C-alpha cells in the first residue's frame, strides 16, 4: 500500500495580506508542521507528502530558505509549484538552487513512482512567460509539458496514474458553494485539456489546489480534488491510500492539536465541503 498526505497553499510570508477563505495562521506554520509530524507518528507510516503549490507567498531567497527549514520533516516532501511560488523571472532557478530536495528529478515536472502508482507533477502556467506569475490567471500547460507527460503515461500502461497540478480543473459545484455564480471557474481550454488527458489514460484522480476549498468532483470516472489550506482553520489535509485494487481519500485536521486560540468563519462552512467532498473510496480497474 502507498500512503501519502496532500496539503497546499501554506503561503509562508504572507502576513496580513492575501486571499483567504477561512482565518489564516501562516505564521504558525512551524507549529502546524510539528503537529502534523505528531499526527504522522500516531497514524503512520506515511510514504511522502505532496504540496500542491503556493508554499510561499512571494518569491524570495529568504522565503524559500525559511520554508525549506520548516518543511524539514522525516519523510520526502514533493512540491508542485503554484503561482505565488513563481513571482520572479528566476523563480525556478532559485528553487532548484535553494530547495532541490522538493524536486526529485531536479525538474519542475517529475514523477513519483511507487509499487502501487505513479504520481505525475505538472505545474500549470499562468501567462505568456513560462513559470512566471505576473497576476495573469490563464491556466495552461506548455506543449513540452504535455508531450513529456504523455510519454510517461504511455510508458507505463499497467500502472495506476495520478496527476497533480496547482490550478483547479473544475469550478466548485454550486450544490456545495450555495452561490448563484461559478466559484474559481478555470478557462474551458484548461479544463478540456486535463479532462482529455485523464480520460484518455484512465487516470482515476487529478489533484489541484489554489481555490482554498475542499472539493471532490467526480466526472466520467475521474475524481477531481482540491484541498483547503493547512494554514487556514481548521488546518486540514488529506490522506490518500493506494492499493492495486482501490484508491481512498480521507480529510483530517489539526484543530485539536493547535493551541493558538484559532477563529473560524461559520459563514463559510462550504469551504470544508460535504461528506462527499471530504472522502471517497473507489475500486480501480485491474491492469493487465
């Protein structure tokens, strides 16, 4: 069995600024990661931790060094770069120089291989300049990224494949949000691209982040997931378990482990999601 944790949007260094859906405590990141480590010791073993992006709030060498110090946990940490991680032209070079441990193939795009699955990390782009976020929100992939991903998918047809990117593939279902308009709706071209890849290669689950909301949208046999930030109350994360015959997700939190007098906005409970948004268990199609 492969067991891994999924977190996102820790926004180290944001202070009093930035988009949030619940009260945030990014300054408590060291304490949160210590609490997460305690949780792992109680519920382990865990093979690795995936971070879905926006580890830091703004690109700087100091922010990367500090975040890397806090994320020095006794298990591998793999990062899918998000828009806030890419706010300077030399962002990728700086990440590779100061925190190469987050990128197992010394590349922004990489694959994590286990005995049960392959997880393909492919950070999406935002504007005309690759790997730079200049406030444009135009999620897409480079042609070279898609070609490399398809080569990896084609090379292992008998394996369960998962995909991780930063931007959500779908907007939040209105049945969950209760809103009368779309919430974090991506460009149709981005949705179509990821859906086509997932269905072509029988990918059972695509992970995203960015919206700061728990979502599980099932479409044509694919679960499209987003996760609420570890640094926003109630400090949630996801546990995935992969077996040759099944895939399971559960949502957990560190609320009871954090003695920080944290607040919660009861007018935005949809962030945490319904039961169907917080967990699932599905049987996988056997590979020949």
